[in-house]
C-alpha cells in the first residue's frame, strides 16, 4: 500500500517495451510509488502529474534537468532504466539527483560497442581484435586487409540486428553493404561499423547486479543452439549452465573485469561471454537487465535457498530494491532449472496465424507460451529484423529437461505466413 512516506521510484520507459507491467507490478508489491518517465507526452499526464512525466531521452543532460525540476515537487529516491537507451539517461539523472546509479561516462561506454572494446582491451579483458570502419570506406579494400572468419556489426544497434559473420572477402563486402542499408534505416546518424575477429566457442549470457563496483552473478544462461552465424538470432536460454565449474568461474571473472574496465558501479548487467580452450571472452556487456520478457526466466526464492522469510522475488523487484537501497533478501536464484526460448522468425512474410499454442503450453514443464507477434504483422528475419515471435518459458529439475521441453513446445507450434508483397 502506498503511504505518504513511500519511497518514489523514477522508471524510465521507452514507449515500446515489454517490461512495463513487470516493473509496475513489482513496485506495487513493494509499496513503492512510481513515476513513469517516457519520451512522448501521454494524454494521462494531466490527470496524474505525479505518475507520468515526459523527459527528453535523446538528450540525457536535458532529461536530468527535467528530473531535477520534477524532484522539487516530488521527492525521488531512486531511478531505474530498462533498456540500453535509457541506461545513459538514468545515469545522468542519478548523477544530478545524487541517487544510486552509474557514472554517465561508464553508461555511455557500455552503450557504444567501439568505446567498450577500447576500454576493455586497454584493461586487458579478453576481447576479439577489432577495428572501426567508416561506412564511407571502400569495402573491397577493407575486405582484402581483414582476417577471416570475422564479424561485422553496427556499433550502436542491439538484439543482434545487423551482426553478420564473413568467411571470405566476398562475404565481407556483402555484409558491409547490407549493414550500411540497415544503418541508413535504423540509425542514419551512424557513420561506422565494427569489424571483429570471430570468437569460436560456447556462448552464455551472464545476469548480475553490480553494487559499489562489485558484480554478483545470479545466473549464467547456456545458449545451447550454436551461434556460429552468419546471423545471430537468439533462441534458447537455460540456467543453470552445464559448463564446468572452472569455466563458469572464468566467465564470472571476465564479466567482473569488464564491469571494472567500463567503470560501472551500480545496477543490473547483462553480458554475452564466449568460452573456448583459451578461456572466457567478453562479447558485449550492457548496463541493463536481460531483455524482452526473458526476465520471467529468473526468480529468486528465499524459501528454497533458506535465506529470508520465504518469499518469491522477481528480477524487477530486486532491481527496484537495489535502486532504492532497500534490503535485498537474497540474490540466489531458485533451486529449479529454468529456461526461455525466444521464438525465431520462421521466414519473411506476413503472419496470418499461429497454431498449436495450447498444445505447446500442455507440454510438461512448460509454464507459458506468449505469442507477441500479431496476425497481419510483417515478419522480418535477422539480420534486418530484431523482433521475436514470442517467448516460451519452462521450469524443471534439470537444464536438460527444460531444454527438451522448450524444443518440444516449439515443435508443436505452426506458423502460417503469407508472402509479403
Ligand atoms: P547486439 O548488441 O546486437 O546484441 P553483439 O555484439 O552482442 O550485438 O552481437 C550479437 C551476437 O553476435 C553475440 O551474442 C554473438 O553471438 C555474436 N557475435 C558478435 N560478435 C562476435 C564475435 N566477435 N565473435 C563471435 N560471435 C560474435
Ligand atoms: Ca548483445
């Protein structure tokens, strides 16, 4: 219940997001007052001036001034960002209002793939060799100078959009032209792309919380489907990881080294790390929680871990507690294995129907099947696309069983597409 002295959280939400409900829900459970800040004025704003505000997300310094003006009438105790873009704004607001958060420079560095590579390489964190290539460069010439296999990618996009592997100079040139076209559409101000050595190996996602610069890892998700390219659309995430304990320790140490090198101090992180015979390699670290709806795969249960009073916490609840400096009963994930499948785009076309959702949901261990694409939607496969059809969640005793359940549920789904004109 809200009381006059309830702490107030400023929640930064881009207009399009899956995450709103989970955060609002968690805040309500915690008795925290929430002000949602977004980029576009809402018609409800006048009716609820304490609950909704509009900030200039494109200009973090300006957004911080707007937050200061708002805080004169409504005391703000914490700020939370939900994605890459708002992470920098949250840092600027935290700095301005003296709240828990990351230094702006660190949040900015995490957001810029080239800057991130520079800082990590300088700090001795294992990263692939990299080079920044202007979009105005001659691709034939760059292709002759590259080593193979390599990966070309935009330095500013996310969700593997525009990330392409090239094994030959001809593939390099094709990838370069393709990324240039993607950038013209998605980020016209962007003038360069990154060319990197391809790092072979198993890939995991690392989820954790940074406090005073120290990273506590609460989950390492295996990505059991090979991510060898040429495109890198994600599918299954399963935790706990089946990698050897020493590999997991190397992965956690690599993520901590990256946090330190970037200068991140407070808040959730999501990192992609690859592991091979030469150890752990940092592919990317973001100063935000796991994306999309996938946070549903994480649950913290103090009953099972024997700490606290026996409650279940969501990731959103932990993030809010941390931002407001409220006690966090546990950072230990529940004892069960858990997994999520991001439903891949079956091909280009217009989605007419998804069949078999009930059958998929009835597969043992499946907790939910959430189709987020809607009939009539034009589906865009990777590397141009970046939106999955939906998500399948499963929990069970072992990671093997969870992975098998996700595959069985996916196999029950049937996607009816029509050719796009
Ligand atoms: P995004 O921000 O779009 O997620 P990433 O840099 O994280 O971009 O790349 C997306 C995916 O592409 C990674 O999770 C990984 O599977 C693959 N990838 C990117 N760079 C490399 C690399 N240098 N070597 C191997 N795989 C890579
Ligand atoms: Ca990534």
